[in-house]
C-alpha cells in the first residue's frame, strides 16, 4: 500500500521560511510526477508546484521566486522550500504524486496534509 507522509508545517511570522517534506513509501515502480497543493479556508485546493522525474518544475505565479520544489529520486522524497512567506500562504499543504504501482498501473495519490500558518 502506498503512503505519502508530509512533515514540516507550522506557525511562522511573515517573511519567514518553512521547509515541507514528503516521503513516499510502499510498492511502486516509478514516480513520474510529484507536486504540492494547498487549500486555504473557504477556498478550493490549488496547485503550488510540480516536479517531474527528470527535474522539470512548474510553479503557480503567486509563489514564483519564493518557493522551490525539489525531489530526491533515490529516497522517494519531495521538498517544498518556502521563503518570504506571506499571510496569504496560510493553508493546509498536501503532497501529491503520480505513481506507477503493481497491477494497477498509474494512479494519483495524496498525503494527509500539513498546516502552514503565516501570522505575526
């Protein structure tokens, strides 16, 4: 069974930094794409950043220049480094991954989410 487990959320002051990590475990062949989404109270879940297995990245405009997504294919982990945080970055952040798993093929999986609160 595949699991995505996030860590690293918390409370930070505006202008501060946080590093979110996500580890993928279980039985799978490859992880073509890893991503971070977020959902603020009363809003729809939105894509923050994606990273392909080869390292290509994409970011939502609101975080460009402040956020970096990276992955370690040997450890099956993805990291979201967030700098210059703003109150509007407050949300539950979710790890997401496309995985190729035995017998089922390619599927999309979610972590349980980690709270990020930016407040003074």
